[in-house]
């Protein structure tokens, strides 16, 4: 599978992605790490992906705003796996074949095996969709379960290699969510992954998703987990994980009702964001998220101050669902006397 100005790709992947990918690769708002991973995946240069993955798994790969570089790398991989909207079925089948080929050519590569499992997982979710269970046709539900079981079995069959990389545990949490493994099981999986790479903070976010009410969790379990993670990561992130994980919970489910429907506490979150801004003062991304949370908490004074600090760096994409309208409403709140 290759991408170039001439769009040299095989079969369905060429037809579906050739023209669609170029704009994404030129998106300056995306991290260069994400762009490079996406570009390299489209080129089909697995050796380069393996090299980058090995590098970013090492300690110390955290950006100047506290983001995990390995997480940014995986975002690029996911952008490729999540493509092919025009004919998703054919695209995923070809991607399955490609990643299985890579796993055969690089049998001692954890990344190759995990990528194949991730594609199987993506294929499963293409059948299920993001709606309620009762909206999924019976046959599609069967296919959903079958593909998840295939992904789980594949990782189990290649556990001696695949489970050396924390990425495998991220895949397993996603598989477990679909197969309705218990929250305790999924948390234990994430903890094993963190033993492989303590800086793989993406695992915390994957667990948070499993604890949301829409996936069978509840506000109390979610709050307990977020507070525990915040305490356990203080040495590296201060109290920042409290704000980061609750902001993610808002993005994934609670939205504008975060402080009404969950156990999120604004004074605690505000201190968490202030801690992050002290550590990463030049991060407009963090400041945008902070301002949005201040708006949800109806903290007019903090919201006004942050909007003034942001000036032209206000980024509507960080302001929740229907972001432009959300930002407009928050700006009106800040302007009220």
C-alpha cells in the first residue's frame, strides 16, 4: 500500500483513499508525528513504522504541552484504519490482508500483530456502529461479536510477541468493551500495559471510556478512577490528569452537562488546569480546553480571562460538540456584565 503524488496504491485502497488522503496529510493543525505516521502507513513502509514505534516507546517522549508522542503516532495509524468511507467493507478486507502480510514478514514485531488486531477490531465496530444496541441488526451484531473474538484470539495466539507492546493492551481494552468484559478486567488489562510503558497515558483514556454510563459504567466509578489516576501520576503530570480525563469524559458523553451529570468538581478541575498551565504555559490547546471547561462550569471570570489570554489563538474545534455555536455561547457568557 503506497501513497504518492501519483497515488500508487493497490486495489480498493487506491480507489478509496488516493485523493482523500492528500488534504489530511497537509493539515498543519495536526501534529507532525501524526502526519508522518499516517503518511508512512499509506506508503506501506512498515519498516519505517516499526522504527518510529520502537523509538517512541522509549521513556521521555512527551511533547512540550504534556502530550504522549506514542499516542500522537497511533492517532496517525488510526486515521488510516478509520478511512475508506465510500466502501468500508472492501477497504477493511484489503487492510486486513495487508496487515496480516506485514505480520508474516515481521513475525517478531509486536506492532505488526497489533495493527492486524486493530483492523479486525475496526471491522467489528463497522458492523455495530455507534448507536444503541437495539439499533444494530441481528446479523450485524453476530458479525460484530465474531470479529472481536477473532481479534482477541489473534492477540492471544501471538501473545509472546504482541503483549510486549503496550499498544496491544489498548487494543484489548477496546475489544473487551465490545465483548462486555467487566470494568475490573479492562482496568487490569490497562495496568498490565502500563507496566510495559508507564508513559502510555492513552491507556487511562481508554479505561475512562469503558466507565462512562453509555458503556455500562457510572459516575461514581468514573470519579474514583480519575482521582486514583491523578494521584498515581502526580510525579510526572502534577494534578493535570484530573482535568484531562474529565475533559475527555465530557467529549465522549457528558458534553455541556458535565458538572450536572457527573461527579466532576469545578474547583478541583480548575486547580488541575492551573497546574497544567504552570507546566505548559505556551500551550493554546490546553488553554482552549480550560476555557471551555470554565464555560461549562459557568465560571464567568475565569472564562473571560482565558479568552483574553487566548486572543487570536481561540480554536473552536476544542469547544465541544457543535463547536462554533458552543464557542459563540461561551463568548456571550463572558461578555455579560
